[in-house]
């Protein structure tokens, strides 16, 4: 007997498709602040693949031969612009919302910034790591102490134009605004990572302790933050910090900020980072 297809019962299968509107792509933002430029790279923490990036250069200021300076405010503006551009690019290409869990900063190390604690404004252009203006100061100190390695046993480093301590000494001796702020207790010193941490966490309104790698810039000892006798910056106050930088004022990260974050070696939990 033939059957009539039109009279056969219709069998339907209901398929429920759930759209996860709450899911998001968890990311870590790496900020590479270099001598010539600043670059922000956004990584997906599930596979450590780069999602987006943005890079901008900044001005090289050379007042005279051997001197190299940067505008610290320009560096902060470039850093913010790179972060925002990388986020914008990720949001336009990713199917899910992007959530920044942490920001890691790598930077040009010994480049030196001094700013006013009350206003948050730099008191001079940043003196770049390769700047040679402290050459005579280094020679004088070496002659007075008898050896370029006088501080090596305590600080681990030789007397050199490379390290921030000598640049800080030069700024105090040659820039009246820096000297005046220091005498009033209003001068703050840091390398570029410290400066960016300061700006990202509210600046003069943030009132957060800051961290600088004192042992790598000839500003502190290997076993103590105290400077040895005859140190060019022996008067400087170093405060040990256990500051919480887990909240930023820029609004694009809800996680921790740390300097020198290594990616891919292990899994970072939210609000955790490896700092070196």
C-alpha cells in the first residue's frame, strides 16, 4: 500500500541555542615603554596569543651632544593612547567583550624622572639611560673614592653614567626646581615604570606608595635599602612599599599592575603577577 506523504505526521525536534551574553575574553595588557616608542599588546590568557597591539613613537630631545631627554608627560600620553587603541581594535574584532585582568609594564630601565609630589608635574625632562652628562661627575667621584668599583661590594654596580643615581645627583645639582622641591620634601623620583604607575593610579590624588628597582640603578644596597658612605644620593629616603596597585584610575583594567611581567611561563590568577 502506498502512503500519502502529505498525510504523514510531522516530527519536530526543538533545539535550544543558548547565547552566553556574560562570557568575556580575559586578557593581560603588556605595555612596552621603550627608548624610541611605546607599544601596548593585548594577550588572551587562555592561549597567550596576541589579540591586538598599537605603537607610537615619542620625541628624542637632545639639548647638546651626548645629552638625551624625553618628555615624561608625552610618554604617559603615548602609553594611554596605545592602551586605548589596542583595546578599541580588540573590541572591534572580537566576538565577545574584552576584559583586561592585569597590566604588565616593561620599560627603559634607568631613564630618570623627578616630579612634584603636590602637582604631579615633572620638574625636568626625563634623563635617558644613554645620556652622558654625568661623565665628569662619575670621574670626580671615582677619583675621590679611589675606584670605579667602590660601591660594587654593597650595591653590586660600578660608578657609571648608565645608572639613575648619578642622573638624580646631576638633576639636584643643576636644576633649581628639582633642588627646591627636594629641600621642601616635595620631590618624587622614579624610573619610567614608577612614573607610569604613579600616573595610572591617580597621580597626586592617588597617594599610593611607589616602587623603584633601587638595586639595579645604584640607589640601594644588595642587602639593604640604605646607601653606603659617600654615596652621591645618601640623603635620599627610600620607603619599602607593599602597595596595592590592583585598581587603576584609567578605567580600562580591573586587575593588578606590575612591572616586568613574564607571560607564558605559568598561569596567572586574577590580580596576580610575577614581578622582577
